[in-house]
């Protein structure tokens, strides 16, 4: 037997070593059989092994060339599993519906999430991320980020689980969260409203004036902004981060309808 492959700091690797946590992640990522699944960072295959029985085809991406040969040997008897050597971010999104799952490098989380949101055929993504990132994106801190609000009409963001840092090797400094992003079957806004939605939300997050009301008044009459705030049940002094996606939808209905 060869020496165990050490995690690479340069690649921000923390291998998931807890089989119970891996099984939980696999169940949340693929609650029912799926035709095509892309795994981000297969690592040593701990999660790959549990995802494989749940899909008809699995593309397991691994950027670390040291890990690819043992991965391919491990799944040589599973023809529906294809180990792809290379950076997941360089992959071309499939044209048919597909899902994404993986224990993602914490330092590359934002780029991987952006890749997923840009993929037209993505149905859902279940990612093991830094807990703080997952909490921020899902409103678990009581606040909401620009990215979440902008994408909310098309995607639902949820924090569906937590994994302690001692479930990884090497042990990271922080715990992890299981972030699930699901494309809505029916978007909350018509395609024709996407531009006005983006314009309104970005205006609100511009930070000019110190409050959401002050920012919105830059482009809308004050009386109309105040009416929209009342409909959304928001105080006139509310800060933008405290406004939920549902309240943004009410603001949009009044200000842009």
C-alpha cells in the first residue's frame, strides 16, 4: 500500500472523514434517484461512494491529479461513474437537467455557487460549505445578502444541516453547513420582470443614505416608497440587510407594478 495522500493547503482540501455525515449529505443531495449528478471535488471518494447508487450517471470532478488514479480504480466496477480530472469551474454545464453536490473547498465556495447559478439546466445544488457562508446566504443570522435576494425569484436557499469541524481531515478551524439551492419549478416573477427586479434590489443595496428608504427614494417618489414599506410591513428606518426576500417581492409589486 502507498502512503496516504495528504490534503493540499493550496487546494483548500479538508476531506470528509465521518461516514454518517457523508451519508446524511448524500441523502439530502439526492433524496430521489436523479439522471445526472455532478460532484464537486470527489477527494478520496467517501461521498462519491454514497452518491453513486442514487443516480444514473455521476461525473465526479477532482482537481488533484494525485487522487484521480485511486478514484478511478475504486469505481472501475461502476460504469455509470466517470472520474473527471480537472477543475470543476472549467466544466461546461450540461444541457440536460442535472444536480450538483459536493464537499467544496471553502476558499472557492463563492465561485462554485456562481457557476451553479449560471447553469441554465441546474435543478439543485447541495454543497458542504463553511457554516458562516451557509448561514449568511440563507438568512439564518436574521439578515439577507444581495446575492440571495437577487436570485430568490428563481432559487430557494436553505440551510439543511450542520457538520462539525472534527468530521474532516485535516480538521478546519470552523464547522460546516449543508447549503441547498433549489431552482423553483415556477419562478416567482415573470421573465419580463427580471430587469426591474435586479434594478430595484441593487438600488436598495447601494447603501446611499444609510437606510433602505433613502436608497429607494433616489429613483422613486417618497410617498410611493412609504406606501411600499407599509405593504411590506417595514419600518421607514429599516436597514437593507434586515429585509427578507418575501418583503422585497412586496416592495417590487408596489414600486414597479
